[in-house]
């Protein structure tokens, strides 16, 4: 162990934070975020599609991967409740 060949995909521990609670999800760098989103929503006992996920203030798309965003082990993403229209209007 400890020796990394070029075809070895490194595992990353991605921190997902929601409402002050942090969980860790271990993934391969080329894992699509769709799977990470599903795992995080399950761990937070939320329905699929409940959260929008951001990294460095940018929305993460389901088909992106940690590698495509240049993420490193221990990086954090934020899980925020998706704001879906409704009768409450904060702008008035």
C-alpha cells in the first residue's frame, strides 16, 4: 500500500455540510456527483433532489466529478435546501 500507479484512482474524503452537520463521503475522484448527491441525501434522510450542492460558491452539476472540479481529499461541499417556488415571497 501507499504506492500509487498511474491507473490507480485516488479515494477522496468529501465533507458535505448541511445545517451545521458535517458528514464524510469517501469516493473515487472520477465518481459522478450524482452518486455523491444521492448518498448525502440518504445520510441526511432527505428525498432525492432536496438539496442543491455548491463548492466554492459554484453550483455542482450531477455529471461533474471531484476530479473535474480539481477537488482534493478533505474538501467541503455545501448542501442547501433547494428553493422551489411557493406562496412565500421574500422580496415584498
